[in-house]
């Protein structure tokens, strides 16, 4: 069965500092990985996804993530954060079931960017 | 021109009542989902429908009954509401058989049971 572990429940950083949000996964089948962002009182928006190919994936808003198969990780990074990046970030793995795909989410990491 | 829409956005009701949440997508997708986000922000799938057929039912109580009148709509009816049903419910959609695998989420419905 697929599972996702987000190692940090909260990450406080100062504006313009770099940030890394950690994600480890467990999967017995082909891996499709996603990072979603949830701004306060809003729905989920896709930041980036890894399906195949290059292990370095670039997403929206300056975020990128690196797929590491040997370490079963998919960490999210941004070189310089803004106040507006304050949000909840969810790592997810796509798990096939009954001919469909479901997303299995980690418990989320709350990123707080301070001035 | 919202891609995935849900109504209502907020729903406050008393224990024992029956309520419905509606979801519509205009993306031409054929697969729709319901996810539940609890008070600790944990997201878990409840149901998945493909072309009006139930594909995934993730051990959800029988009080929850999804209905898909067509592939653009997936509604969620909840009977005999309990305090533990308080959560944010997200609808999502995707297109099966593509290499995309992305699910598009609605804005959520915050259900509060008192």
C-alpha cells in the first residue's frame, strides 16, 4: 500500500530565506508524486508533479522538487520565500485502485513565512 | 468559468439531520472524487466515480451516499449527521487514461455539525 510521510508538521522561515519541505513515500508500484498547496480557507492547488523523466521537477511560484528513488523522497524546495508562500503544503502519491487512481496524502506541512 | 465548483461553501446543521453537498466540473473529465479533510488538515479519499460508476469506496459509513447523475456531477448525501462528520469536504476530478494523473480540486465545503 502507498503511504506518504511529511517529516515536518510546521516550518517557520524568514522572508527571502530558502526552504525545504521534506516528503518520503512508500509505494509498491510505479510512483507518481505530487505537491499541492492550500492557502487559508481555500482548496488545493497543484504546485508540481513527477510522473517520469527528469528527477528535478519545476513547478509554479518558483518551487521545485527532486525525485530520489533510492531514498524514496520527493522534497520540495524554494530558494527564496515570500510572505505570500505562507500556506499548508501537502505531498501526495497516486495509488491505483480498482481501475481508478486515488491520491494518498501526507499530513501536511504548515509553512509560515515571517517578515 | 470555475473548473470544479461545490455548493454550498459553508453548511451548519444539527446532529441527526440529513444534508447534501453538490459538485460540478466543466473540464470534460470522466472521474470524480470526494475527499474529507479533518480538523487536523488530514486529507483522505472517500469515494471515486468513473462515468457514473462507483470505483472506490474507502470504508465510509453507510450514512454517506454519493450520487453521480452524469459524469460532470457528483453529489454527496449524508444521513443522520454526527459531530464527527464536521470537516471540509473536497470534490475533485480527473481524466482517466491520460498521462496526466492530476486531480483538480474544488474550493471545499466546510460542514459543521452542532
